[in-house]
C-alpha cells in the first residue's frame, strides 16, 4: 500500500467510543497502516478524552447551518471516513466527496434489523423478539439511506436461549471491534485490486 491513509472517525455525542478506540488501537499498533482524526459534535466526553490522551487529534464539529461544509473541512486530508456511533444521516455532500469511502458498523446482520430507528438496544430487542438463533455485525458503505449500502464484511455470533438484549449486545460489541478493523483492511485490499 503506497498511499498514506488517514481515517476520519465520526462519533456521536453520547457514544461510548468503543469502536473508535478499536480503530485507533489498530492504527497505533500497526495492524492498520493509517493515522486518524476523531470528529465529535461535543467535546469533553469520555471517548474524546480517551482519543486526546492517546495522542489522536480531535476536531469538534457541532451541528450548524454550515454543517456539511464544516465536516468536509474537518475531513480534509482523510482517505476514509468511519462512522462509529454516529446516528445522524451523513450530509450528501460528504457522501459525494468520499465515493465508496464512508463506512458504518451496524450491530446486526443486515439487511435484517436495519433502517431508521434501528440503533442501539432497539436492534437487539428486535433480534430476540424475532427468535433469531444468530446475530452479529455488519460493516457497510454509507449511502443517503440508513443501513442500505453494499456490505464490506459481516461476522456472526449465536443468540443464546437465555440472552437478554444486554447480554446479546455485549457479545455483538466484542465482535464489532475486530470486524471494523478487518473491514477497513478489506476495503483497502479491494481498492488496491479494483481495476475499474
Ligand atoms: C455500536 O453498537 C455500533 O454498531 C453502532 O453504534 C454503536 C457504537 O458503539 N453503529 P461505540 O460508541 O463504538 O461503543
């Protein structure tokens, strides 16, 4: 890989930032040959503190009239955008500026259990209510619609008979961290072999 990759990680105001952390740790220990910048709508959260304490630049872009332009400025120099607990629809200008280069992770096996309102614990409640025996996570490209872009990578885990939404969520979250890092690498591998 010759290009210097830079990942722009977009987090939400209330996110734990555990996927952000997994990506930053992979950048730090060399599993991903990239550096990163974290973009947050609000400073002072535990996720932001963790990123700053570990030497990662953090930029604050709160929602505003010029949100799309300000996000694009913050993402300047990035080669890939990763949504990690970012619940808004990304402005079209940003999606257009990063064709096939915006990823999101969803805590279920898309195309099932996705779409508007399907986030956080709602997803795991729905998976258990549907009596699924398997769940997992999906990394996909971001489009103008929730959870509909092409899938880069999925990973599976069992849904156990006595699972609560919380126990299932924690099993899926553990899987998410490895899967997000692997999906980023797969995205770059695909880019490198794409001759179209
Ligand atoms: C994860 O469950 C992810 O699948 C979803 O939002 C959650 C973010 O968690 N998109 P964290 O902030 O990365 O811990």
